[in-house]
C-alpha cells in the first residue's frame, strides 16, 4: 500500500499556513454540508427532510464546524485560548468553564454550563508547544464509529492539537460519503498532510504493519483494540482509543410534577433513540430508588414513550445479531420494536453491565434509597465498580433536592469516575460541543479506552468534564423529540456556528422561532 503523507513536512508548517488550512476546510464544509446531511440520512435509512434524517445536522457537520472554529481560535492564540473563567475547588481541583463561550452560545445555552476539571493547577498549551517543537511522527486514525463526524474530528485533533500528519482508514459504511470527506480535506490531501483510505478490516491490518506511524487512535470495539495491541510489532508506538461505555443514568429520588416527569421521560427516550441509539453516549443502565414514590409512574411513562418510537430504527451492519444475543441472554425483557427494557438486580451478572450493548437495550436497576446521600453513594459506587467503561454518565436531580443536599450531591459528582458527567444535561451535548475533552476518565485503563479528543482548548491533563443544565429547560432542545422543523433549524444553526454574525444570527432566530411556535402548538 502506497502512503503519500509527508510527516516532517507538516511539522514545518507555520501558524499562518495552518490557519489557511483551517479556513479552507471551513469554507469547503459550508459548501458540502447539505450534501453530507442528505447522504448520511439515506445511509441511516431516512429521508433527509424528516426529523430522523435531520439529526445528521446535529452529529455531522455541526460538531465539525465547531471544531474548526475553535481550532482557529486556539492556533491564533498559540495553543492557549482564553477561557471564560477558572477557579480552584477546596479539594485542590482546578475548574475551568469552557461552555457557553461567546455571545451566541450565551443566548442559546444561558442555563447550561460545562467545566473541565483537573487535579491541581490547570495548564493549557504546554503539550501543544512541546509537540510543535519536537516534530512528532505520523498518526493512524482508525474510524469505525456510527457517527460520520468522528473520523473528521479525530483527524483535526491529530493535525492541529498534536502536530501530526494523518492517515485515516474510513470503514466501508461511509463509502458514499467519500466525496464529502475528500472535498472537505482537499487542501490537506493535496499537500500530503492527510491521506484518506476507504477499506475494510484487511486494509486496517495492512496499515498497522506500516512502520511510519508513531501513534494509533481507534474508535471502535474493545476486541478490535486488544487485537491491535497484541499484534503490534513496534514498541515505540503509543495507542489511544475510545471504546464505548455501559452508560448509566442515575435518577435521584425527589418530588416531581407531572409535566416534569413527562419531560424527563422524553429526554431519556430521545437520548436512547437519537441516531437509533447507536452512539457511545446513549444511556444503557437506568438507576432508580427502590422506594421512590414516582418510580411506577416513571417506568409506565417510559415504556409508553418507547411504544411511540418502536417503529424508529436506523440501518447499521451487525446490530440485528447483537440484539438477538442480548435478548437471548435476557428472556424476560420487554420489547418495543428494536429497543428492550429489562429489570436487573445490582448484584446480577449481566453483559449489560460488562460491555456496551449498542443495540437499544436498557437495564433498569433499583437501589435502596432510605435517604438521598446513601442512595447517591450506592449509585456512585455501583457505577464506578460494576459498570464497564468510563466515557460518560447522566445524573438527574430536581432543584429542590439539589438545594437540600447540595454538599452531598457535589461530593457525588466529584466521585464519579467518568470522562464526562452530565447533571440534567444529555452528555451528547458535551460530545457535539467539541469544546470539552471527550474520552476516558483521568486514570483510565487500556481495556476501557484512554486518551482525549475534542480538546480544542488544549488542556494538558484534564480529569473530566461536568456539564450542568436545567431540570426542565425553558426552551426546547433540538435532540428532545418532537422538535418540528429540525431540518431548517439544523441548517440555520450550522451557518451560525460557522460564522456567528448578525446576519446568521437573524436567520437562526427566525428558524428557531418557527420551530418554537410549532412545538408549542403541538403541545396544546
């Protein structure tokens, strides 16, 4: 196999020229984004104009254009972009706010904040500057995810955060997106800084035998990662991986109104059906209080909402076989189309605790809840010790319970050993924001993944991200269904994210207002 990249050539490219490449990629993306969304919608088995097809805006071009915009900002600052605020916790952790950033994000997400935590003082850009001066070798990116934005963002991360020329092996699933990726990276491919190779596992094995690569990054299954480590013949190589997670959602017992309960059910089911549920941040284990007064109502509403979405499924190779295996293991599960709900005990042995299902399975686990602090301690211990993976988790808590147990909840958040902790906020927002480092917890082991991507603020050693949102938002979120006119809203949001100007803001406000009006009318 002929490789065309020139690693040393990329290390000599100065900041003004790197900014040229980033601006060129952004301009190319503005031109091809509608075609990208249309092709990916067909790839997943949906028409582009439908709400399901329009989801491709949220996890396709929008994360990529945000990455480009923040990398432009980071390269201009020499790897140390300004942050909105930074503080030191009493336990010695440094907490840096990175989201919302800028005027338009402040308006859109005025009630949501994301903070990056670090043990000790938070440093930015030191690794970036050291890598720039050391002329690192080439990187191989193996993208096997269901999200088309992942290989693109991983390439940008290796190029501009780690200063490495990149070869990316893109799976056959995305073959129809080949014109999109080639057009997006055209100037970088032309100048031999990036090479895109479309092929199957055999092509990947052939690439792994090439001695040119100093580092390998995989997004995929743990079995694939272990095979790569075992067959590696080059001792100087470094490896990073994002391998998925048995993502937990912890519901703290509290007093909820009927409308609050219905919203939280819609929020959870929407997270489980976004992209068909075939994402690394889809909740897989729901943790409830055994004696919570609203438990029965919550589960009844949850299953009712699943019934409404039982016809929704996305095309993804290998999913039917995985689903069959998990359903055979759990014969008492209730099925709602392609999704299933099964009740398990905290001490049960189940593959839903030990691997990412990736096929629409939800395990419901009930823990003793004699009081809130004890329940939260049990939930944190269960998540840290019993569940595989450490990518992200969700914690849902109502404002009254949060006020009564502020100290205990803050301690519980600090004890959760996950790369991203969402408090009333879907962790998919942290993923798509591309300003919070996405990856395993600080002390991760290789069997659950390691390393970070989306590190557009160039943090040297992040511990985790904590993203906090409102219990019930005042304005609808585009990933919570139903969201009318998602196609036009997604396009307007993409244009706003690409160039936040009064003109794009006006177009976005017009489309958001139309979606908001139709949403309110449907709920009457």
